[in-house]
């Protein structure tokens, strides 16, 4: 049985180019690493040009995902496997659409069948993405 995509949206007070740049290139400025990371609060997350990589204070790294498509400033798609093997990745697509009050950012997360319990994974991310996107919105709206 296929698990439906998870879709979350947030309106940010910035143009699409700024929203895209902050989401992708400045991920370390807004990602809640202490609660949503592999190595704890002192770790960092960055985009290295094709991958999202978390780095621990001791130098260990974890690749969270690899960009599969980028159409700056309107869309970025990537595999997603923080703390998991790349062979067990899900897929995330984020779009940045102009809106009257800024940019409507839409995140669609699919591929839940990569998990042993797809419904539980979708439910966990259903609770996590709003917090993550809330942090993103707060930071990008202040740029």
C-alpha cells in the first residue's frame, strides 16, 4: 500500500530568490540542529553545492541528502536520509511561488516506503516539518 505524500506550506515575507537562497544555501542559519540533527546542538548543517551535510564538532559528517533537481529560484528537490543510509532515502521537493505577501513555500515529502513503518515515519515528519518550516520562516522573513 502506498503512503500518501506529506505536504506542508508556509508563507514567508521575502521574494522567491531570497527564500530559495536562505532555504538551500543558508540552511545552517535556520535549521533547528539541536532537535533535528544527528550529532547534537554543537553540530552544523551546510549545503556543499550538491548535498546537505551535517558536521559534528569532532569532524564526523553525515550526508542528509543530495539535490536531484534545482531550478533556482522556484524549485529544489533532493533525496532525504538524515541519520540513515542513502539507500533508504525518501524524497523532498520544495517550491517557492510568488504570493501577494511574499513567497509561498510548499514542501512535499514522498517515498515513505523506504521505512520499515512508513505510516509512523510520515506521522513523525508530519509533526517535525512544521517546526522546521516555522524556524525557516522566522529567519527568512527577517532577511
